[in-house]
C-alpha cells in the first residue's frame, strides 16, 4: 500500500455517517420502506448493520492484529445482529449512534495504526485466512461504499412502480431484478 492510504481511507470513512444522515434524515416513511432487493434490507437496516460493524468488526479486528498478529483469529461477525437489537429504534437515533460510534472508531484506529507501514501487519480471518491491516482498512472503506449504494437502492425501490415505463432506463431498479450477483 502506498503512502497516505491510511489518511485517504480515513477521509472516506469519516464521511459515511454524514452521507447517510443527509440522505435519510427526515425522509417520509414512504421512501424508507423499500428494500434493496426482494426480501433485502431497508435503509434503516443498512445503518443498523453499520453500527454492528463499528461495535464488533473493524476496530476489534485491528486490535487483534495489533496485539496478537496472526496467532489469534478474528471472532465471527454477526451481519444480522441489528435486526432484533434495532427493531424499535427510530432511524434518527440509529443515525446519531452510528455517527458517534464511527468517530470513536476512527480515534481508536489512529491509536492502533500509526502510519501506512503498520498496514502490513497480518491477522487471521476465520474463513479467509491471512489478511493484513491494509486489506482490512480497504475492505472497511469499500464496505461503507457498498452499503451506501444499498441504501440508495432501497430508497429507489420505493418508487419502483411509480416510475412506470422509465424503469427500463433506471439501472438501480433493474439491479433489483437481477439478484443472482447479490451476496447471501
């Protein structure tokens, strides 16, 4: 990884809570009820999942690498922990919590990773095997982008029928029909 990767990726990561808050805060319920794919997630599920990742994924894994290197594998991550935990929590509260947790995560990241040289440190993923801090950092950034796109797809789905024949020109809605490439 080149110089500045830590700084550049952190710049992306610090934006995600603001992007989601600007996108979702105050939208009418009719826009928030769509799912990214049939049976998929609503925008609020995306925020809940990102909260779970702040609590149990990124920073705990950086900490394991910094402390144990590859000798202690990461704990498995429950991608669906938010479903029950956040069932009756208002979207605005989820957005605020995500923002607070992300700020704390980035502070902790700065304590665990001093410079791009630290990104070569390795850890062990339970199913992927050897991974580096650099790969973990890059994955964190792309994970954010993936879920921001998922939130946009969920919002778009609320207008699936309303766009009428223009749907043929709207790739974000057409992707809902091709779920073969969606992660399980």
